[in-house]
C-alpha cells in the first residue's frame, strides 16, 4: 500500500542584501535536495520506507526583512 503525505516546510535563509527572489530559487536548486535527505529512509525493520520526494510548491514570501538571532 502507498501513503501520500504533503508536508509544508518553512525555511529561513540568510542571503546577501543584493539577492532577489530568483537568486534565492537558484541557491535552493543548486544546494538543497530533499530527495537526497529523505528518499530511502526507513524504519529499523525496513517495513516503512520513503520511496519518493517531490517539491510541489516553493515560494519566496519575504525578502529583505531584517534577521535577528534569538
């Protein structure tokens, strides 16, 4: 049997002041892989395994906001 799970993930990324949204997307495309991070992960008994990971939607919602360390 297959289960489909949609996970909404929020990321905060520190970028140079001159970056625009396309620069952020280019960075993510070059340096982030959810497939590498999660595909093939299984429980100890190998009865449950992640077989595929696809980014469904990715939107830069804020750019240029100040970031503060908590």
